[in-house]
C-alpha cells in the first residue's frame, strides 16, 4: 500500500510539472519568477527529494539524491523556479521508471504464484479425493491429468506424459517422462496422465524455492545499486570539492548553480540499475536465477572455472560405450546379459539392460536359476548352462580362465577410464561391456564457447580415478583436472586460485559441492533437480541442468556490462558538452536544467536496448 501511494503521488506530481511547463510555454516562453504555480509545484516536488537526502545523511551514505537536493535548494534560494521544476520532472520520471521496473519484477513473481493449484487430486485409502494445496503430505499419490500442472516434486509411479516445463526452465520443448522419472512442481501436462508419489510439498517444492530465489534476487536493493552507488560516492566528493573551489574563485552563485544543474547525475543513477534489474528479470524468465547484480558485473572478469563432474559435465548415469563378444552368436549372449541385468538394481546392470533392450526388443525368456552377489556379479542358468556376468575377479572365482591377450584388452579399456564387466557361458569367457558415465550432449561445444569467451582454465574436480577423469577431459575439452578428491580437497584447489586480478567460478550440483560453491567468487548450481543445500549456497542457479547456459550467461553479463559502460560514456560526453556551454556563458541555470532534463533520457534510452536487442535472443551475434 505504501508503494502504491508513493507511485500515485509521483504520477500526480509528474502531471502537475508537465502542466506547469506547458502553461509557461504558452506564455511565449516568458520565463520569470512571478508565476506562483511554478513556485508551488517546485516546492512540492522538492519535498520527497529532500526527505530522501535526509535519510541518506542519517545512514551516513553519499548518493545522487544528495546532489539533487543541493541543486534544488540552490535553485529555490536563487528563485530559479523553472530550474527546480525541470530537476523535479527528471527525478519524478526516474522514480516512476524504477517503480515500473519493480512492478514488472513483482509481476514475474505473481505469475509464478499463479502456477500453484488451489485443489489437488490425491489417492487415499483407495479413493480419489480433492485436497487443498497445503494439505498434501509427503507420500501422497497425486493424480495429474491432461492440461493440469504438477503440484509437487516427486517420482512417477504410473503413466507417462509430455511435460511443458517452460515456466521454470525457459525450455519450450515438452519433455517426455514415464515411470521412475523425477518431476518438479509447476510442469504442465500437455499429453498423457500421471500418478506421482509426493516427495516434496509446499515450501520445499522446486516452484516455491524458485519463487523465493526470484524474490530475493529482485528485492535485493544494495546489490542492484552497486555500480551506481560506488560511482556516486567518488563523483559527489569530487563535485563538492570542485564547486567549493569554484565558488571561492569567483563568488558567482548563478554560475555554480548552472554547473550543479548540468552535472546532476540522476540519469546514470537510474540507467545503470535499470540495466541490471532488467537483466535479472530476463534471466529469471530463462530459468537462470541471479541473486544480485554484483555477480553480473563479476562474470566478465572470470578467468578460471572449476566444474564438478557428476551431474555437471556428465548425466550421472552409466552408458554402455563398447560391447565386445568373441563368439559368433553375439545377440544371444547380449540377450542373456540383458535378462540378468534387468533383475538387478546396480547402476552397471541398468546400463547393460538398457543397451540390450535397444538391440533386441523381443520378449525375454526367464532364467531357470538366478543369483546375484552384491557388488561383484550374477549367475543364471540358460539352456542348462551357466551364464556369468560381473567383475573379472568374480569370474575367476567361478573358474573362468582368461588369456593374456584378453586381460590386456580389459586393462586397456580400464586405462581409458571405462568400467569393464565381463561375461561367460558354459564355463568359457565370451566378451565384455565397457560402461562409463554419460557425458551431456552439449558440454564439448559449451566448453569451446567458454574458451572463445576468454576463459583461460576450465578445471574438473572429481572424486573419480585419474583414468576416468582423463577420458572426460579428452571428450569434453576441459583444460585441467584433479582426480581422487575428497570435498575438502576441492576447497584447497579453489583457495589456491582465488585472486584480486580475476574471478573464479565453481559449477556443481551435489551436496558435496556446497562449500566449494560458497568459497568461489561466483558459485553456479545446476539446480533443476539438485540438492537444496547446493542451490542455497550458490550465487546463480540454473533451474534446468543445461551446461550450455553457462556460456550464455557470460555472454549476457558481457552485454549488460557493455550497456552500463556505454551509459557512463554517454553521461560523460553530455556533461562535458554542457559544462563547456556553462563556462562560455551559453547556459544559465534555467537552460542548464533544461539541458540536463533532455540529455538525461539518452542513457535511459540506451539502457532500454536490452529489451529491443538482447531480449530478442540475438546475443550470440554480438560476441
């Protein structure tokens, strides 16, 4: 309500300021001090600026509001009512522009809040009932039909569907999901039907956490005004000293007032925050949550990126890379391996079962006997002969012999970073499967883009062995790796690379990455279905686990910083020109205030280019 009243006051004030200027213009531009309407409006417009300046002084800060207040006081003291009106017109316009931008940010949050359903269908005690959003509990079986949004985070236990997750991830292409797949709240069912076992409800769901992240990012005023306020502090100190010196040199208060009116930096104080606020809002729509504009400013200075392996560069899911069989009937033994693997929950077994099913989708026969030795392998009886699948040591324990040539092949695969699972039938070695953590499709291209953007080192930190790490390095193009690491060892490598000359980024998704995300200059969490502690520790959260968002994020930051720097250059040029006009006597206070008002819009218009250019998805053409 407070903000609502403030906006309406500024709107009414803006109307009065424009009316007064219009009336003065109709009077053949006969600018004088006798118009009582000018005096009244100038006084009313000065009140909120003075109040803001007083609050700045109480908080022991220096801001552009203080300089504007001084300029207004000088204008009123010298009866330069029209100058005061021009200053107030610009300041009021600036406040309304920021209010509009903040309203847009709130609108983004409100649009997310609308994704929360009022009623949810759940199955309890064999009956389907409707309950309120807050009444759903962990373990509930939630039913989501075509056209409905997923209200909880959980696992699909029945059905399959195409899910539009654009509300959170910014990804417009629906994702197909079925039994055992994880789903996040807010996804829209565009085809199909699901029954979901609830794992997170209410404030713990992905949607609620994203709403909180967006609120924190867009309401974090100290971070958002970082650039403008750092600039304002030094700028105002110089201005105060300079004007005092000039006054004692010529004692001409009119001349000093004209200078103050030209260099009043209200435009830059609005243009720069507007640029960063717009960027944060845009990124949120793309599924990239940035917790403050200081991180946008820091990204172009990044020279070193540390990345976790599992879940960041890889999918955290094993895949069969090579299948070797020394016998002619390869498909038969592949089928046997698939049948056995389907009966196991081991990650390697799942990879083999999936691979076998892709090759042969015919209905599988059942083994006569099946036995699994946890973590070692499994045995089954097919056609009265024993089929064995597992580690080399497990097969050796079961009297399977390996030639030197075969062992060399297996060792070669392991040296390349593969996990090797061998199999035998009727007491004879038959072949092996080489499995590895599957690398995400876009990682290699993204790594190259990062190098093109000026990143000097991309270092993988992993707990895996050196052979696995080396294979990932060769496949992705990362520049360095450190293997066999414990979480605390990752911290040491980050500490050793922190510098005041450049910025260091850590990218991760797991609970063991939280400390590293906090330690780095910028922590980026691949947070789509990641651990909550990693999301909370990070400075930037990617809602969709898409590594290609990393180079995109750096391109965004470079573009935003470019816009902000251009604002400063524009402001510097227009001020220099205006000061020259004052020094040569072409601009008196009224003309100076009009000049300041007109030129103030140039950096603001420049800042709006983020809407016209970048927000049309053309960033990749700029760098």
